[in-house]
C-alpha cells in the first residue's frame, strides 16, 4: 500500500486538467468504443422460401455472419423446390481487410494513449528532456490522425457494401428456386446494423480528437514560437493614463490656450486720453477728444 501511495504521490496529475492530457484521456476512451463496437459484432438475417409443394418449403432460413466479415465464406442451404433436394449458397464479398485495419488502428491508438498518459503523469521530466518527448509525441499524433482518416473512410465504404451483401432481398436473388413464379420468397428479418454504424461514428470522432490534439502537442515542441503572438516585455512599462501617444506630458483640462504676442510693430488704435477740461460758455468738458478751436467772431 505504501508503494502505491508513493507512486501516486510522485505523479503529476495536474496534466489531466490541461488540454494535452484531457484530450488524451478522451482518445483512450473513444478508441475503446471504436474497436469494441466493430470487433464484437455478430448478426443474422432470415428469409423464407415457399414452394408450390409446401412440404418442400423452408420458411425460416437463418444466415449468421460476424466480424471480420469474410462473407464469401458464409453459406446457407435453400430448397430447390424439386423434391427434397437443397442447394448450398454463399454470400458475396470479403471485407476483412477494411474491418481488421480499422480495429488495428483503434487498438494501437488505445495502447498509445495509455502509454502517453503514463508518461505525462509519472515521467514528465524525461518527457521534456532535450525536447525529444514532445517531438515523438507530435509525430505519433499526426500519424494516428492520418490513420484514423484512412481507416474510418475505408471502413465506412466497407460497411456500406456489407449492408448490401447481407440484405435479405439481395440474397433472395441468389436462390435458384426463387426465380420460379410458383415459388414465394420473402424477407423475414433484416440484420441489425446499429452497432456497426456507431463504430463508424466513433472512428470519425477519433479523427477529430487526434487531429485537434496535433496543435496542442505541436505547442510542446517549441516550434510554435514563431506562430504565437508574444506580449510586451516585462520590463517595458505601459504608457501612463492620460499620457500622449508621442510621450508628451498630459495637458490639464479647462486650460486657456496660450497667448502669443505678434512680432513686429503693431499700432495702438486706442484713442488718446486727455485730462478733463472745462468747455467754453458753460459746456461740459469732453474727454477723449482734442479741444475745439475758439471762435472770436461774435466778440467783434
């Protein structure tokens, strides 16, 4: 118990909260669903062949098939409606390569995700030593993203062909007795393909996860420095509030504009002020005007 506690204490579980570790956990879980829904599949379909002589009919023909979908090896027996004789028929198609490739990629992704998480948690110093760990992780993540694209696309196409090859209406056309108008052939049960459809969905979800994780692993390599916009240096002070863009000191508000005296001679247009004088003949003195000339015409 102490050994387990020491191992747990030595781990850096904080990485599970970061995108790098959290996405790796999702990749591990989705890989399990991907290969489980495909590799554990088995299904069957049923149809009936009713001859003119009902004693020769077979009203419940079962055809069973499973992973890895080598349908050309799956056979069934159907009556010939000519006595008690029966003939053996085989399904068409071999889709093992696409199915096995898909499952191989899923299992490999599951194992790599588990190994990467152990490295992130318990071997973080070695992972970042010399930058080799992030570089290997980046290459492996990019390769798995490409493999998910290829395997999911191939398996989706193969699944479409599997559905066609296991369609009871298509299989009935292989039976020779069904070519006669006196014989009635009809489908009784279609195979359930929901599990295989789910496997294709999980395949493309894994493609999104691994493709998106390429960026987060790429950031760990240090190659992303030219692509990341860096902020201002720590020692560089931001401009103070109110300071002008060009480094001029801030101007106080409500300040009157400075008054500049024009250069050169400027005439004074103000009228000359004279001291107060009494006007002649009792007239009040006029300020600011020169004295009027005195007239002596009446005195003569």
